[in-house]
C-alpha cells in the first residue's frame, strides 16, 4: 500500500511553476464535514458485513480504515466485483455525510486571493480531494472559488485516491502540464505522502490539525501558517500569461 513516500531526498520546488495542485478541506476551505460521524458510519457498515470491530479504530484516518478493509477482504478471497461493490457502498455513505453541511462552507483566509494571484500569473490550478465530486463542486461554489479552479480530481474518479499518486498524475495530465512543473499544497501528511509518491514538491499549511513537525517529517519543502501567507512566496515564479 502506498501510504508513505519512498525514502530519500524530497523533490525540489520547480524553477518554472506551471500549475499548483491544492488539497481542499482545511487547505482552501474550512471543512464542514463531520469526520467523526463519517468514520463511525463507515466502520459500522464494515462490521455489519462480519468484520470484527476491534480491527478498526476511529482514531485513524478513513483512508487507513478502508485500505485495511480492502486488504482483509482480498486475503479472505472476496471476489473483486463484490469488493468493488462494497467500497462503492462505503463511498455513498461518505458522500451523504460530506453533503450534509456543505452549504455553510467558508474559505480559508486568503485562499480566494491566492487563487486570483495565481491566475493573474497564468499558473494553472487544480484541486485534489478525497471528497466526492459533488461535495468539492458545492464547497468551491459556496466559497466563490469554483470559477478559479481549472480541474478537480475527487474520490469518485477512476483512479486510486491519495496517498497513491495516480489521482495526482491524472490531474496533472488534465491540466496539460508536466508533473515536474507542479507543486502540491495541503494540510495533512497524506497530502505530503501523495506528493512524495508522485515525485513532486510538497508545501504544507497549518490550517488543519497536523503540527508543523509532522508536515516537515513527511517531506514538506516549506510550511506556512495558511495559503493566505503564500502570496509573497509565489511571486518568485515567472508568469505564464499565454495560458
């Protein structure tokens, strides 16, 4: 499982930045998702399928919960079709919880202003989220940022989600740039591991609940208090006004 990036030096920040990929929750928007309920309902459904409760902890991420479930089902000989059907059902549970309070989503301070700056510089913008597509679109719309994002890659796409690199690389292709001309900005170690697995530089922000030390240990090239404090840092990169 690609939970953590491979060892070695972290990828360098590119000299010519063509695109910035952002995480969504607690990076660009203040999340309204009840993650406690989210995980509890997922685990309850898994247990209803016969799995022992003590194998799954509500203290870990839903990423790890579902990954463990998939590993155990494969080891038990569950057919691929049935496993995909069960994971799809878990997705639907998560979708419902994500959408419950999305209308009240607010932007992280300075997020919209940063996206406007990047667009003025001709730098393309992507959003990579483990949220469902409907949630991502609604959250961006509620915060006035929907028109500033070029491409969104969500949990419901055809690729494996973070921390696997697949979704990041698919998003980069959709943006029409090379991965080595991109950086990933996020608030969680999962984001950092995704960047490492994709071979791109990661910039951490402290608007989530992950401490700076953890983000640096996960491979952050830089750590900022939030995206609103990144405008000066981005001024170092040349404009690409042909986009």
